[in-house]
C-alpha cells in the first residue's frame, strides 16, 4: 500500500473505535479504521450487555435492525457460598417495553453489523492489519506504521481504540505498563441451549432476557465477579478476577469457570448445554486513578485503551461508545480550526469530564481500594449471610425470638458489631 493521507486513522474496530469512526464519517471526514482481526468482532470480547441510550446517541434507532440478542428485563445479583446463593433481583415491565434499557449481544455479530454501518457512512475498514507504531514529525503524531508492505498511513489525528493493553498509547508514552492490580483476567463461554429451555429455566417470556451478576464463591473468593446472560439460543457465562489474584492463588482461569458452572445454583441453568466458544480477555479495573493521559499532538485515546470501565456497575460498552463519540466531536472541532495540537484536542478531555463517564469513575475512585482492603466481603460476609438465612428459614420448632438471638450471636462471633459498622461506613464513603 502506498503512503496515503486521511483525516483520521482509528486503531481498533470495537465499540469505541467504531463509534468514533461513525461520528466522524457522518460529519464528512475521511476515516480509515484498522482492525487486527479477520473481521470486526472476531477478536473482541465483553460480557455481553449493550446499553441502549448511549448506543442510540451514536446510532439512533439501532436496536430496530442490529443483531441484538434479548432485551434485559430483569437484573439479578447472587452472593454465592460453596453450597448456597443469596439473591437480590429487580424485574419490571418498564424494562420490557421499547425502546428498552439494555440488550444481551454477541460481539462477533454486533460489531460486524456496526462496522457495516460505519462503512455505509463512508469510512474504510481494513482488517487483518496490525498497527505496529506511530509516525511522528517534529514530535507530533502524523500517522501510523502497519505491518503491510508500504503500509505507512498519514493522518491529521490517530485515535487509539486498541484495547486495554494499548500498543499505540504506550508507543506515545501515554500508557504505562499494566499493573496486575489494575487489570482483570476474564474468561467466557458461549453455551448453546434451546431458546424455550432458556425461557423456562430463567422464568422469562418469549424473547425476554435476564442478566445475573455473581460474587463471593463465584470467584473462589478472589476480588472479581461472574456473570450469566441470556442470548436468543445460548448463554454467555463468564468469570473474572484481578490478575494479581490469579497469580497469588494459583487458580487457572479455566478452572474457575468450571467451578462456577458446577455450583449447585448455577449447574441447573447450564445443564445439557454445549460449549460453542471459549475466550479470554483483559479488562481495565483500575478505575479513575488508572486513567492515563488521553491526548497528545495528533492523538486521542478511547475506550478500554483509556481504562474507561466502571467495574462496580459492570459498565464498559457504554463508556466506550461515549468516549469514541466525544473524541470524534473533538476532532471535528479541531478540523474546523485546522489545529490538531494537544491543546486543541484537549477538548476531548473536557467533554469527557462533563459527561457521565468521568463523573461516575471519579465518584467510585476509592471503591476498588475499599474492596481490596475488605476481603471479608468475599469470605466472611457471604457465609454469615447464608447461615443467618438458613437459621431464619429453617422451621425446626425453635421459637423465633431464640432464632434471632442465635443469629445475632453468630454475627458478633464472626464480625464484632463495631467492625461491622466500620465496614458499612467505609463502604458508604467509598461510593458516596
């Protein structure tokens, strides 16, 4: 390929990169997207929940034609011990009505569809291509160098959307080496099941979906979470924990997901299913304090590459889409001025700070540290909750007053009331 010039080169065809490319192309800019996979979505992994409003802000009415799986009408949270599950859930008809709140998706399908919309808008997408480094002149980014023959491509701006371990951001000196306590390793399986069986097992009406988030024994008491999402005719089942936790425990990721599927609360849901896909992925977990510098002369960083994941709420796709769109808006303004300097592109940072993205991450900036410091949330408290529930619900001719006394005695023996109160207070401070 001869050296060519575009307004913008986007590295990575995930939600952030595609959102940026779509917004830019809609504004008439010439955009080239590089994707290392065989097609957009072939190497992209996420749990599988796509939020409607942030996505619709980029592609109005997308859900009417996109290959989404099921609208999520119910959210469940399960706290697991070895042999029990304490459950909390919310189901509403409001979530079951158009235009819906969220959908389960399979990235291989959705990203490919999204990429098609990006191409329809006028962008070029080049797959099977690795961007190896940035091109610079006088200290400014002016394009990228690819692994293709004569593969230097010039551009006014490069947008790094190449994932958590961003080679582009690191090449620019914006992204340091990943800390093992700032990233989670997650594994996921897509398990085929007939749609009627899914609806029967999860108590769903035809076409509806549920999302289950699991903690506690779900991650073998490591700092992390697990999930079960219903697709049309499959389940997305996954589990992840902080990378440093895997190193300390010696547990292998594939062992962790097998333990999850064998749990008595999970086993009936996946019984008889056939594993169609197995994948692993790194997820940013450092939160607000791990966000790198997001702009330089001729360069912007978006999505996972910018460490934009709200781990407490398990939100990533909406932050990625929004950051990609806001980066595009900053580039459009820069194009109008003919100024692609860091100062001009810093508008992206300001737009992010005015959005829910940075506001939410800043609100929960201490949450990860709180969870790391209070490991009893993954060990003592689930067991304590399970034993208290068993005592409460067991009908054994013991007077209810005596049961309450036994529960309080058990609680005090495992977590003195002052420590319990301090844990609650610290937790409130971490999220307030």
